[in-house]
């Protein structure tokens, strides 16, 4: 099942990790509309490109068929695919900072409504967490998926958790 944003108000889902640059993170989080691909037509070469997106090692994931249907050969979002979810870009914040840190309070304090969720985040054991320079937050979203981390072209993210957070 794809984890979507419907009926998830009052929560923020957080991913942290490392990124080469903000541009790399932005590409990773952005939806690509396949008609924008050069010479996009449903011919064998284009279909082969689309098959590269749907990785063979993920073929047995519970959400794989739903993701294929959602993207419907028309669009694609790497972050959504990697974590088996669908999100509203209007409720997303993401940043890459100059310095990496294991201090989640320092990493997440600049984000909207951080006062709501930082007390809970600071209770987490970060001893196994590498220093991080990037964070992705999805507001009004409670991710309960079972995909804890993903890496792709200069972006490495791990799901940190869901925390109560009221937008307003």
C-alpha cells in the first residue's frame, strides 16, 4: 500500500541524511513529467528507460504495482518511489546545510513549527546516526512505511520518525 498524505493532519514525518548539494536533493524530491523527457514516446527505448526506474530488486514490494499505476507512465518522483509513498509538495520542506551534525536539534530548528516536534526528536538515541547535513519534512503526513533508508545519486536519506506537529 502506498502511504499518502490524506487524513494525516497534525503530524510531521522527518528524513535526515547527507546530500552533495541542494540541487541534488531538489532533483531527488521533484516530480518529473515524462512528456518532458526528450523524444518521449511509448517506443521500446522510452519503455526501457521507464523500466530502469522500477528497479528489479523492488519488484516484490507491496506498493510496487500501486506506484506503477500512480505514475502511469506519465510522471515519476524518485523520493516517492524509494519510500513507497505519495505526498503533497505544498507541505514539504527540505534543506541542505553547509556543515553536517549529529545534533538533531541544531539540524531541525530552522524548520517551520520546529518547536512542536523538537522536544520529541531530542529524546531519540542518535548514537547510531551519522552526521547529517540534510533534512526533508512532510507536514500533515504520518509515514508508517517500512522503508527505512534510500540512496540515489548524491542523496542518502533515512526515515527518522513521525512527530506531532500542528500547522497554523
